[in-house]
C-alpha cells in the first residue's frame, strides 16, 4: 500500500532491504534537514538465497526476518508514514517475494515497497547529493549492490540519466567464485561479464559527461578503504589501487584466506565479485578515480520522505509529466478529480477508506485515467493501465504502479475483479471501492462541460452505493440517466448494487 507523509513527523526511519545487507537509519527532522540518530546494518545476503528458479530459500528469508525482528525495536511506536521500507534487486527477482513481504510486514508493522532499479537509482542519487558538498557540474554516481549496480548522472539534486544493471557483488560471487577459489581466469570471466552488461549504457553515459565520479555503498567503500590502508590513496578509489588489490587477492587465492587491511571480514567473502565489477566500470567509463559518498539509498529514502512532507513530492511531478506526455485533457482531469474527492469524503467512513493513501490513489487515478487515449480510443483504459504499470515512474514503488494501473484499467466497462483480488481481500476490496468512486466521477462529467453540475448525495453500504440527484434533474438529462443505468449493470457483475434516486 502506498504510504502518505502529508503531515511532518519529528522522528522518521528508513529500512533498506538490500540484496547483500539490510540497513536501518533513524533520524530527527529539523527544518527540512535530517539529523541521524542511529544506524544499524547486517549482512543477510538475501541474493545468495535465490535458486535457479528465482525462488528465495526459507533459510535466506529467515535470516532476513531475524534481522528485521531486531530492527523492529527501533521503530516501535512510530506512526504510519514515518517509516519507509524499500526492497531492491533480490526482492525484485524473487518469484515468492510476496511470502517474504507479508511476513516482514507482520514483524515491522509497516508496509514494504519493492522499488524498480531506476527508482532505486533516483533515491541513491538523492542520498548522495544531500550528503556531499554542492557543485556546479554534473556527477556520475555509481552504487554496486548485492544483485544490481546503479548508475546516475545528475546535477545538484536532479537526475539526468538513471540506469540499473543486473550485476552485483553477491550474485557475481555466487556465479564465478562459488567454491571460494580465486583465479585469474575466473576473475577474467566476471570482469568480461560485467563489461558485456556495461556495453548497453557506457556510450550514453560518456556522451552525457560528468565532472566528478562518486561511489556509494559497501563494495566501493571497502575497495577505497583497502587502497587507503595500503597507502595507495587518500580515501578514493583509483585505477592503480584497483590493479594492486586485484593482484593481492590473486596471490591469496581463496576467499576464506583473504586478509586485507581495511576490509571487514564479512565483506571479504564478496570482494572478488565486487572488485571485478568495479574494474569493469573503471575501464568502460575510462575513469581514473572515484570519490566516496557517505550517503546512499537509505539517506535518499529519508530525504524523499521529507520532500513529501513539505509538498515537494516527486510523484506529483512524475504524474504531471506523464499527463503532458500523453496529452491528457487537463480540464476534464481536474473536473473528475474534484468530483471524485467530493464523493470520497461522503463515503470514507462507511467504506473504511480513512487511510490517507487511498485519497492519494484516487487523486492520481483521476489525473491520468485518460492517458491511453493517446494510443487509441479502442480499449484506451487497457492501454493506459499498461503504460502506468510498465513505465519508469520516479517516486512510485512497483505496488503503487500496480494499484494505480488497476484503477485506470477498471475506470470504464468491465471491472476485472480477479485482478483486484490479487492484492488480497481487504486491500483489493478497498481498491474496488475507489474504482467505483472514480467511475462515478467520470460518468458525472461524461459530457465535457464546465456547466454547473448539481449537488448530489452519496450513501454507501457494505456492497452498495446510492446516488441521489436533485428532484427532476435526471429526467432533464437523459444521457446521464442512461449512463448510470448502464453503470448499475456493470457493478452488479462484481456484487455491488448501484441505486440512483
């Protein structure tokens, strides 16, 4: 369920369910800035629990849940909206992620979002840009995670290009160094695999250009610390240091025997895979050095939460851009939005829609329900749903997009109840009710006119909606009357009764 942060919270927390590590950061907000109170992280290696069928093992899930039971103590008492939990590549890949997510939510008492690779990239850049000195030029930010690697080119707080590739330190260690042996030939295989992945994006990144390269998170930090401990750098990653570190791990030969000053023991096991990826990045992008950032995904999540609290919600910009790209009739969208929200206010209590996230969903759906018209009028609701579900929408989790797409898919003709049911009984039912309200608003403004419309009263029951018009108005507007008669038949198919009086 999408979370709402409409009101400011003095204490907020972010949890990052990474493919290698789980992290929590708790902070106090102060005039748009965050003051970190506590950080905690544990190596879970969730990605190592994925089998060839992309199923997470019970052992890996239990490792993660045991960690989350400890994290739960740090967020006890924090209200909904003050905690945001994001899952990355391992959960994107896992076919049984819903099982883990359900159990994690029971432990934490807050919703878990699985975010896309490009959304992960946006949040990483946000964390980096808020924790590094401001600069005029563009930055290239790189983050090697357990299962994926993100690349972002941006300036100040805005991203210009965001990419996510399927290569990570845990997945590459499992793939190329599974038995713990480190040989030049195996390392070369990992390096070559990374170069092949990079071929999809290296040219476009170089054409965009940057003035500073920055690395974030564990793998790049570990390499930088090893280079510094050896006296070959001052805290940055450099090409000479990568070459030295590669020779050193070849000489030691086995993962269990790796003993590198500056690198924590739990990081050494995945160092060869991460280093191969990092060397490939340096060669492909012709880098000589890369500075280190203290901020990354979880800090970005915190700053994104603050932005929502101060009405700087990236989701608003995303939907405005989407509506503009697909030439939405803005006046009609505004009419539908106003009517839908008025209807929502009348049935909120009866239909148990008090969570602010439902109001947000209805608002978003009203604004973009017609984007499919830019593709074709025939089945345009289906075209719109496809665009929303499969586009990169900054600020939205995959589940956000799925629910928004369902509202757009169901805003006319048949409501696919089975698709709504996939969200679970309670949430699916709530979404169907939002869909009914959206359909009501659209029918009410079927004739696209700014002519003053009548005041109507809505009364909701568990499986019913009564719409009362002023006496005689429907008789004077037969097209609207016909629309609502047809709508009553559509709602009957999903077990709802629509009464018009």
